[in-house]
C-alpha cells in the first residue's frame, strides 16, 4: 500500500518540472545553447554522472509504502504499520542484518570484548563472532583477509567486464548515430574529437561501476563500513541519508523560488513604494541571524508537535513534516540573496529598449514581467539554484549537529556525525561512522560544486563573452 | 557626513521594530506561553497550577498586548509585548527562563567570543589575501590550476570535518594543545590556537577563490596595463596597484561582519567548550530557553545593522566616487 509523504510529492513534482523544462528547452535554441556548453566540459559531465547516481538513490528512497504482511488468514491483505521505501527493498539484507553493537569495517569479530560461554562451560573474555559479518567463514582470523582480497579481485574484474560492455554499447550507439565505424568512433573518443567529452564520461562510469560491484560483492557477507552503536550497517545509513541531503538541497530552493522571483521582479520593475516595502522586508529578514531564526522556528515546531502528537500517525510522518518545515525555514532565510540579485538586474532591464517598446504598445505590466523580464533573468535563477545546492547540503549537517536540523529519527549525514561525535573520544577510535558520512557528503558536494561552476560559466553572459 | 549617519540610523529603527515584531509573533503568538510552559515542564499531564506558577515566575501571565486591569500607562506597559519585546530596545534583556540575568551573562561571555573571532579574522585575512594574490600572480599556470582545484575540494568538505579532524589530529594524537576548554588571561592562548587555526583552514577554500577572482578582475583593468606599459616591474604592479585596489572590495566586505564578531561562532565554540556567546546560544537552543534565544536574535540583528551602516560609511571613505545619498 503506497504512502506519499509531502516531501515525496514535492520531489516528484520537481522531477516532472525538470522533465517538462527539458522537453520545452529541446525546441528552443537559446535555452539549449548554454546547456550544450555545459555538456562540452569534461569535469562537468563527470560530476553530472555522479550527481545522477545520487539522484537515482534519492528517488528510489522517495517511493514509500506499507509492506504487505504475508501471514494473514483473511482474504483482505494486511499491511504492516512500518513504512519502507523501494530503496529498502533493493538494499534487502543490508537493512535487517544488524549486529549487537559496534563492529569495524569488514570485520568478522565484534569491536569490544565480551564474556562468552564456551562449550565446556568455562567463560572466557574475548571478541565474539559477528552474526552476519564474515559468518560464512569457519575461522575468520586466518581466512578473512584472503577472502576479502579474493572478493575484491573477482568483483574488480567483474566490474571491469560490465563497464567495458557498457562502454561498448554506448560506443555502438554513438557510431550508429554519427554514421561512423566502431573503431573510428573509439579513436575519436580517445582523442576527444567528438563535441561531448566521452572519455571523461567513460572513465567516471567505469569507476562507478567497479566500485559498485566491489561494494555489492563485499556487502553480501561483510559490513563494508562497519556497524554503529546499535549495530546497524553504516553503509545502509549513508545510503538512506542521500534522500535527506537531496531534499534539503533542492526543495528549499524550489519552495523559495516563486516568492523570490516575484518579489525581485516587482521591486525592480515597479520601484517606488513597492520597492521600499520589499527592500524593507528582506533587510529585516536578513538582519536576523539565520541560525537563530531556524533555531527559533524549529523550537516552535517542536512545541507544536509535542502538543499535537495525536495528529501524526507515524514517526516517519513527523520526521517528514519537520524536514519540510526545515526546508521552508531555510528557504525563508535564503530567498533574500536571490531577490536582491533579481531586483538589481530588473532595475537595469526595465530601461532596455524592448521593455520600453512593450510599455509604449500598452502591454500589461504582468505580461511584460512574464514575457520580457523573466526570461532575461532566468540565468541568474539557474546559477543561484545550482550554487545554493552544495551550501544547503553542508548546512544540514551543521544544523543537525546543533540539534535544530532534521528529526533525530531520520537518516541524515548530520545525524550520523552528531551521534558519532563522542565515538572519536573512545579508545580505540570508532571512526567509520564519521568517515562514511563525510565521504558521502564530500562526493556529493564536490560534484555539485564542480557542476555548478560549469553551469555558472555557461550561463553567465559576462563570462561567456570573454 | 554626520547628517548621513543620522539618516542611516533612523532608517535602521523600522528594521529593528520589524525584527522585534517577528520574534514576538514567533515566540508569543504562534505559540502561547502555555505551550512553552508545558514544553519546559515536560509532563503532558501537568497540573494547571504548575503552568500558572511557571508563567508567573517569568512574567508570562500578563495579557499579550493590552492590559485592561491595569491603571493608565500600565494598560500598555503591563503586557508581555512591552515587558519582553519593547524593553529589548533598551538592551534590557531581563531574566532567562532559568532565572539568570541575561545582560550579565552576555557581558561575561563577550570577551571569550572575541578572543576567538578577532584573531581568526586577522590571520584569516592575511592568509587568504596572500594565497589569493599568489594564485592570481601565477594565473593560468599549474600552480593556479591546482590551487583552484584544491580550493574547490576544500570548500566541499564539511566544516565539522575540519573541527573533528583537527581536534583528533592535533589535540589527541600529537598532544600539542588541549582539545577543548578555556582559561583567563594569557593562559587562554593555548586554548585559542586550535580553534583559530581550524577556523582559518575551514575558510581557505571559499575565500581564497573569491579573492583570487577579485585580484584577477583588477589585473584585467586598464590602469594595470598602463602601469605595465610604463615599464613597472610585475611585483611593483602587483603590490602597489593590484593589491591596493583589490583590498577595497575585500575590506569593505569585511566591515559588515565586524560587529557580529561579538556573537562568536556557534559551532566552533560549542566544540571547543569556549564560554562565549556562541556556545551560550547553542546551550539556550538545546535547553529550549526562549528568553535567551529571543535576546540573541535581537542582539544579532542590532549588530548586523550596525555592520551595514559601517559598510556604507566605509565605502564613502575608501572610494570618493560614492556619493552620500
């Protein structure tokens, strides 16, 4: 039985909007040109592929449902009260294979010593075997290293095989399209003579596929990133956190966008008292320290939730509301920057000949703003969407650390870091939770930064002219 | 000039009123004092008497905007709005929900905050300007390209990583300085070094890249070409012309955050257990002390607005072309 959270709905709305824009832009050369420029940059294309992988994970994690319970006597299907997502199903055992407590990455023994009763009745203090990590081995202390290396080698070659075949298929399609021979296409790719830098795409794809096969192969019988305090697989947590990061990064901008565009255009176009009011509004909001405004709002939401507990049917729903609320608050604190940019640009544009001409023809104000001004400030909107994304993903971690981020029950990198920050003081150090969260976040933010640089270079007319 | 400053200050007043109204609405209208009391006292089935007592102790039992039971002026002053919001304008922050004098606490905690933020700003500016200038000087070379890539990579690392990693590496493995804590007088230096250094590292990526762009923009201008055509050496053009002119946007950009240095840094202070205003705010947030959060919102806004005014003034001082109106 499907469940649709509010953020799920908004995510898919966003996906449809992007698809709609792509279809629309295909027919309009001036919209296509800057994007084509982006596809000519090798770094941007590599980053785009990595972002795409993240997005796929996020989308699979946004399809929620109540799983059906198998053991039921009546004909009516019975659904579990638990909510899982398609990603949970795809990850399968990763979710359910929980240990008792900490275990290091790829370990077969637990992290700390425990009293274990032996078969002859005596008790010894030793590292107990893990329930799932390395459970297929008879004597992990001697076998596990060779087993891991064997698995890595096998999966490495498997990954190479898959990536070579994927590359081959893409090359075939390319050669069909360009009416070239297969070999000729390959040479052109290697020498980078095709307009799109395919060599960068192929390298990224091969890397991703190989790493994926290695991780999949190892995760069958090990915890690749170890387990956390309650024994949950860290890899699973990191993958589940992808959705939270993406939601914060995209929905925040989506929510504030209509408002920022409207106020920015109005302030620049009408000037006079409307401009004064809007300027007053954003100076006031801007002068409240962002973190404090977020803190105040989240505190108030907590008060609201604790007083209206009956309204929320599940923990997930509560977490989702808080996530949405966080997006809205972040949107409120971050629309001012875009609004100011749009206002400044509109002030310049309204004096331009075609706007004056439209006014002389008696075209309505609304129409001028929508038809003449909006398309000409779209590059600013586009640049600020992609530039904001990485900052928002990083902000989530900090806010969750402060305790005013997403719900503590929700998977997020910030929560992972927050719960792991005391583990660094342990001896020996429990580093894997932190490391996994930082690595996943770093890869996402780095690709977003590289991609947004390319988008900015392609869209900013000042840079394009040079 | 004085006229201009006075006008700017007058313009700041409606903004402060706006801030005040927003915080008032957030804290007292959207959520009533009853909700706050229930939240603070914890129990859902708390008695009505306990809530009344809690509100009475903190002065939240008054009507919100208009008090009909009071005499004359008291109709306006004996209200939550006047007692808790209007008084902020006089920097009378009142007492926190746990009963401490907020103004006293703020006064006590300003110095530790400044002892982190001021060295952080000074050393940060020095380092970022140097790096930015180096990258701009070697523009287009491998040094520049690898420097920019390094900057992007460093920008992409979460600030929390620098803090946790730095504490672990320098404090725990190398035992160079204590991991966290604070002391008075000169003893505090060993506690300050690490947070300042980590703050500096954390800002390198974004700032260096930004300053490099400023210097590059300056290098493309006509007067630089003229200076070079006159036969000036590359280094003297760099120091006398590019650096001096590039400093204008950099320093005027710094002016806006100068007053906010009092507020300290939320994350750094709480990680390093520095008793400044940043950790004060964090503690207030986690113990859900609304009175402190409200005061800090107001204080932060005042400091930001002062920063804006200072920025405008600094523009007119630095660049005579900017007219005062």
